[in-house]
């Protein structure tokens, strides 16, 4: 989708989300990049298997926790994308791979 007239995006960068290359733009949050990339809005899954995603969008609720560059419990809505960032959806208290 093309941005509206007068809206300028940052430089394009590539991040990895669960092993997929995702085009994003400097100045955007990890949450924005993840939402733009897929129809599945799940960013983490609780230990009980309940999906969670962006809720407040301002870093208050901790529903959008992801693993960024190996660091779990990173708020996707408060983390700016950067080139070559590696993002994983989080299961329970850690990365997806650790859950199973």
C-alpha cells in the first residue's frame, strides 16, 4: 500500500520475523512491521496456549512481548526496527524454540 500524500517513511530495512524476511521502514515499531506483514496478529502465546498481540500500543500492557535478537520479553510496540533485526514470536516466558 502506498503512503498517503505528504507522508514520508523512513529508509527501508529488512528484519526477520520467525525466519521470514520482512520489509519494514526506519521509524516504525516491531509491532507495526509484524502487523503489516501478516493476517495473524499473534505476537506471543501464553504458557496455556492463549494468543496475545498488540493491545494498548504504548508499552503499558505487555501483551505484545516478543523475542528480539535473543532477548525475550521485549515490547514490540516500544521497539524500533533496525536492519537485520531478528524477531521471534514468544511462547510463555521465552522464545518459541524453547517451548517445545
